[in-house]
C-alpha cells in the first residue's frame, strides 16, 4: 500500500491504496462516490469520466496513484452547493438523459470541454463527447444541453 | 375530473421535467452496483473460451487454496445441490412433428458448453480481485468439439450438432398463411420481386451492465435479490423455481435504477440463479457485476434472421401476396422468447399497414454455437418491417413508380377499420395515408431532385428512403395493478410493477396522477421494483403506459371516491355532498372542507389506500412514416444521414418530451443497425469477434443531429382507457428500413439499378464502397 493525498471535490483525502488500484475503484469503493460509473472494461464508454485539475479523464484508465497531489472532481462535486451546475440544469431541461447511467461521464466530459472552449460549436461538442457512449438518447439532446449550458454560463459570466 | 391549475401545468400532455432526473444528474442514482452491504462477497464467472466443447472435469482445488476465495461452484455442483436448469419450453414443433427442441440450459454449464461466454464455474471471494484470481485458477478440462455459428451452415447435413433431439439443428419451425393461395397469386402476378434480406445479429448493449446482489436473511429464511431488470416478478418466480426448497414468497426482488434495458434485461438469466444460490449456501451477501466482455458474450443478443422474401403484385401495383422463407439463428440454446419473437411476433406485423390478402411465411429456428437470442428493442417487428419495406422499394423500382405512391396504393383505408390482418391481428384504428401525406410534406419529398443535384455537385451520391409502418405493442400482457397511498406527509404514493429503465415511465405515471388529484407533480411519488409491494409483467413491449398508466388513473379515481366517504365522515356530511378539487374536499355550497393529506392523517392507518386495476382490450398499434435522406461518398463508401423526418401516430401523448426522446433515441438505435452495428463470430473457431466497444460499433455523438419529429395525436387508441399507444420501439423499427432504403436508392441511382438491393446491413463504408464496385456478401443458400 502506498499513501495517497489528493483533493476530491474540494476536500483533502489522505488514504493508502494498492499500486494496482484504479482511480475509479478508489472513488466508487473506499470514497463511496458511486456517481462515477463503470460501463466497460476497455476505456471506451466514458461513464467513469472525472476532471483531474480541470481536464476530463476516464478514471478507469488511470491508477489512483497517478492522481497523487492532484485535484479530482466527480459528478458529486459539480453542483455549487445546493445549486445545480448549469450543465446539470441543462441536461434536465433539454431531456439530455434517459437511463442516466452515462450521464455523470457526459457531464464531466462536457464540463472539461466548456472549461477549455466556453463557446463551442455543436460539432466541437460532438467531438468532445466522442469518448462517451449513450445508448438511450441518440445524443441529440445531449449536444443541445451542452450548448444551452454554454449559453447560460456566457450570460452569467460564470466559469464551467 | 375537474381541471385544476396543477393538472394544467404538470398533468398529461404537458412537457414537464422528469422526476427521475434530479438524482441522476447529481450522481445520486441507485444503480445496483452502487449498493455495498456489510459482509458483501463478490462472485466472478469463469466462462467458456470454446464455442463447443465437452466438459470432462472441473478442478477447483487451486482456486479454493487462494486467499480470500470462499467457494467455487461448477455446473455439477449446482446439479448435485438440486439447482434446476433454466425452465424453457421451446414453442412450436420441429419439422418432423416432434416437440420443439433445445439442449437443456443449466445455470452453469454441466456437461457441455455451446457458446463462447457460457459460464463454466463461479468463484466467490472476499473481494472482486480475489474472485478474479480464483476464476483464473479454476482448471476446466475441455474436450473441444467442432462448432458452427452460421445459420445456413448449421442446417446442412454433417454440421456439428448441438442437441440430440435436433440432429438438423432445427429447434422448431412455423408456417403461417396459405401456401397454395400464395403460390397461385404468384402465378397470376404481373410483377414479382424477390430479395435476400439479412437482419444481422445485434448486441442490445445497455450502458449499465447487468448486476445482481443477493442477500440471505437467516432469521426469516428469505432471500432478497437486487438486480438490474425490467421484470422483477419473473426473476422472483424464476429464482424460486430454480432453487431447492424456496418458494416465491421467500424471495424478494428489488430493482433500483436501471441503466438501460432495451429488452435485454427481461426475464431470468442463469447468473441470477447462481448468485442467489451462492448467497443462500454461504449465508452472506453476494454480488456479481458483469464486465462488458460478459455483456457482449452472455447477455441475450437480438435479431439474426435471414429471409428470402418475395412480393407478388398486379399490373397496378396492388400487392397480391407476400411469401417468405426465413431462418432465425436463436443461438446455443433455443430460449422460449427468442423463438417466439422470430416465429410469431414478427409475422404478426409482416403485412404492416398494407392490405395484403395472402401470405405464406415459413420460419425455422436454428441453433448454432452463439449466444442465445432474446428480446431487443422491437423484437421481431424490426425484422418484419424491414422485410416488407425493402420489398416495397424493390417493387417500386421494378415497376418504375414512386415508392411512396406504391405504398399509398396498398395502404389499409380508415374505412376498413377495425382491420384483421392475415395473421389474425386486429388493428383498431389507423390513418396510414394521412401519415404518409404529412411525412411527404415534412420531408419535402417533391424537392428531393434538387437536393440530389446539389449533392452531386459536391461529389456525393444522395439517396432517399421511406418506411411507412405500424407495430404491435403490449407484449400481450395487458393487465396491470397499481396501489395508491395518500400519506399524511403530503405525498400521493403510487406503487407500481412497471419499471423505469430510462423511458421515464414514473414521470408519465405521475402526470396521470396529477390529472386526477390536482396536486403538484412533486407531491406524487412512484415506488417501483419491489416484489413485496407490487407484481406484474414488468416493462417490455412498449406496454407500460397503456396498461400501468390506465391502472394509475383507475386507482387514483377510486382513491378519491373512497376518500369522499371518509371526508363525509370527517365533515359530518353525506358523501354525495362532498366535492374534491386540487387536494381538498369540501361540502358542496359551503366553505367547510378538509385537505386530502389532513384527511389521510385522520385515518386509523394514517393513510388512504386504494388499488386499481386496468386491462387493455387489445394491443395498441402505433404507426408512422419515417423518411431519411443520405449522402454517400463514392470514394470511401461512407454514409452520412443528411435529413430525417418522421410523423408518428401515437394516440394521446402524456409526456411530449419523453415521447420525442423515445422516438429520436430509438431511431438512433435503428440507424445503428442500418449503418454500423453487427455481432460477428469467427466462422472457424466460433470466437466472438465483437466483444468490446472497440469492436462493436455503437453510434457516437458525431452522428446525426437534425431530426424533424412530428406527433399525430388525432387517432387515439380505442382499446385502452387512456387512448395512448406504445411508443418505446417505434423509432427503432422505422429507422432501419428508412436509412437502408435511402442508401439503396443512392446506389441504384449511381448506376447499380436493382443490383443495389443486394447490399446487406450494416452499411459500413467498406460494404458500401464494395457495393459500388458490385461486390456483395450474399447469404450462402446452397
């Protein structure tokens, strides 16, 4: 076991992990953050996407120790207190989710995009979500939701 | 019921925010793998690497010696413990008149494996890692047998045999219609078209893999099984039937959030039995979470039907007869549902919305060394509708008339309703020509040639495809019971046996309750997925709203009627003088009254309760006109969806947002079949080649985003209380033929003519490019 210190959703976490532990397993297991989902074994579905230092990363393809000293944001850390993140609000408003299993990963990938490209085109959104699979929505409303969130953020001057 | 402010805002017909969503977007959903019990153990399956092999022995000793490993189960262990095989009656007789045949499917393969991915051992350990290590240490002595995965090869003499009772690998077969009459019609026909049509095998691929958590309770002797399923009651009954000394009252099945089902999560799976058995024998909670590899290899597949299809038409283009010869690859074990879907349910809609007097359908269920097939969104109807819609275009091309016009000439007229089709299925209502006209207008049918010219100018081949069709819904499970509890905490609670799995059924049911109670949507709670509280068929076959929704209305109205009596007592007035509106009972003509929830608090049980049941008189028949335009890049064969318009007759709409999501999301699944998805096996080894999302191509976000979707609500269903029609599968059924017809049209116009009809799904870039070189894969009928 190796000691690990990371920030998760703004809180400092000190824990011991095995060198083989994947970040997703640390999050879902000992940390109890089950909003991060696991839908495949080959890093294709994107349901496990989180932000590491603001960048969207698939937490199934990263060892927990690789996040040493970094800041991890999961879907549970997306809202600002009781206020939903504009992306969360837009996914509901645009019917951008059906079963909701891919949704946390979609939200985090979209958040990563909006931090880098605050006003993306629909094509840029679709490209940014290339690594996230959804079987229910057909993606139409997801792209619309990200676009709506981008506009909300632009209108309020907030950062994603 | 009186219209109230709340009903006007949140009731049926209103676009509301789904009640499922706030938790899901916060990551606070309750998917089965999110549960962690004290003392929980983990189960991992060892699965067959062989398509076909005899199991000579299973050596568990090395696995049992590993740290953390608690138990190892072989198929023989389960048989010795009295665990029964999967209950499975193969419907319809074999060609020799004997009963339908299948090898017995054990929860863990017992003496022989019949497909890659079939479980051969289960290991339970303190951690998932230890269980995985244990599975690697189990030594199975296999004696490899020749295998066959191809449908047409499997029925040839000398093919490897999967089941002694079926030396020809035929599980069962079915003939529908009047073969002699059909032959006569083809004799006198002015035009005959025939096509080879392959409905390729698909993986349903819900994003959430299957998960099962079983917890024994030593004190009560009961077993609680929590899993991701569309049919909790069927799982309860199946587990009770399979495990020795357990009756269904001792099993409680619970289902939380389901991360997509699409028919794949219907019924009982072998894994459910094994996890339940392990929990009972170990006396500890046991959890199994499928890896994606297991989902691809061991969860039911869908479709897989090869058809020789022929249409006979008179000189005016009136269809005289439909004749098909079909072979369904039902996998290594012929499961009841997999056979019924192909041999009966598909045929029910084989003539679709067309007035075709004569049919002759001959369908054979073939066993091969592949994963057993079951329900996948549409389940038989996509296959049948694809066949007839491909034939319609072929006939139009043959006769050199417009495909829309040929369809129009054959459509069943409203005056013919109710209409009994040659399969004996009765359509209550439908205005198919009206749907066609609206579809043609929405898609600007007349403006196509200009768009084709514009595409040509940029080097693209443009094609246009149409599908006009209907589908059967309801699963012939047309009854549902709902319990309403009015609780003093300020909630109306609906306890239901239907299951949300992404289709937002709880929101739709809540909206129907708002119609009756006139309270805000937030005050309606829906309890689902608990066989201790509600039982029924579950959610499948687009049945939930027209059966469960009707029961919600009945139960809600009954609750209010009953509560009027209670209000009369509380207010010391005659119940006939009590009026209800928006959460409050009043004595007519006075301002004296009592609130609904206040009244509930006054009751001895602190609630007002009523059950309501509803039975639809018949299936509903949603129908639609879907029109797609594609652009093909002749240099690469790549297909792009350029436009997609659909008009959908779905009766009354309760949740417009949800319905649109169902149609468009469903259409993308249909587009997936048309353009990219296919389960592939290596012909020689029987290995599954598409065992990950790397190899099995789901549609991605960079697909298509320009749906034009219109609802026609002017023709309510007449056989259910609500007038709604099932909508969960409509988009998937329409999209596949609309897209393929468009690509065939592009290829035909590019000079291939009717040769273009030889192309088979999925229409990937290489397949389309090869078609442009007149190079086609054809079914090997020899």
